[in-house]
C-alpha cells in the first residue's frame, strides 16, 4: 500500500531528491519549504509520515515538530528529522524535542526509502520500485 509522505525541507536539491526517491517507490509525496508551510501542509494533507529538515527559514524543524505534536489531530503522525547534524548527543536532543526518529544527511539514495519505511506500519511499506513514467501507482 502506498503512503502519503510530507517532505519539509528548504534546500531544493534535497527536497527534489527525497520526492523522487519516495515517488519511485509509489508513495504520494507532498512538500513544503519551511516549517510554517510544513505545519499548514500537514493539517491539509493528513500525511502518514513527515520528514523534517531542522534548519529552515521562517520556522525551523524544532518549532514545527512542537506545533505538530501539540495538535491532537496530528500528534500521532511520525515526524522524522532529516539533518546533517553529526555531533554526538544531537540524536538525543532531536528525540527529546518530539521527533520520532532521525535520518542523517547526506541522503543515501540506495537506502533512503528503506530508512523512511522503517517508521511506517508494515502494510504501508513498498518493497519494489515502480515505474514513475508509466503512471501506475502499483508495485511492479
Ligand atoms: Mn535546511
């Protein structure tokens, strides 16, 4: 089954790469380019999972996850930080801030979708790439 995934990321190249990889596995992807737009998109799109950059203009990822977890309609949607922070201890700070998990940048195209899907229920994971040019949303 496909999932609805929201990508919140201010870097266009990173955003495009995540959209492409998730779409290649048949997931429906929505995106936003800062935290405030991400919170608005989450309320509108009701995604199954949210991928969130930390450093963004207008509203950063920490502020955005705080708003999302305070919203009873969205509090149970997993929010995964996608960030280049590499210092020891950042992972604990990220989880203590309300994020449900953490994926490190740079994104590894070979493993990214599996990393994301680990945070989805079994039934919402897709094991195979689908044709992005054929218009089919079903696994090949
Ligand atoms: Mn950023």
